[in-house]
C-alpha cells in the first residue's frame, strides 16, 4: 500500500503545481476545493513545496486583503512539474490499459451469458488503440 500512497501524494503535488502555474493567486480554500482535499491538507502540502524550493510565496499586491498570497513556481518547481507530468501520464496510461482489459473481460462475460448476443459496450479498446498517438 506504500507505493499507492506515494502515487497519491505525487498526484496531489502534480495537481497543485499545475493549478498554481496556471493561477498563482488561487487561495488555499480554492485549491482544496479543486483537488477535493481539506484546506489543512493543502496548507501542509504547500508548506512542503516551499520547503523543497518548488514554490515561493508572495503577497498578492493587487488585493485589498493583504492576507492573500500568490504561489509562484520556482525554476526547480517548473522542472519538478515537468518530471511529475511524465510520471502522471505514464500512470494514467497504464490505468487506462487496465480498464480497457477489464471492460473487454466483462463484455466477454456478458456476451457469453447473453442469448441475444447484443453488445452493451462497443469495443472501446479497439477504437482507442486505432487512434494515432500524439507525440506531445
């Protein structure tokens, strides 16, 4: 279960860095809502990202509320986000392949038990395998 927890923590770090790169003025509450975690959990994660030198915190000077902060990715944070993006994408592609295999197995079970021979799910795996990959 340790590897699974590491993956979850890495996913949260990736998602935080991704959100902050696009909108550095997001509040901790907004980040928490966007990620489905507690505000306390976001505070802890942000503190860890600051301690690792991945983000820096500044005051949001345009805001009348001087308690508002901006979270800016450092060069080290941008490099880490790029590395996390690659690992995140590989994990999601593996999950996708596993889901396609499970769907095919379930469809085969239904087909074996279905007198009418109707396919409930079109073979998504065949369709997705035929799509060209985009070298992004």
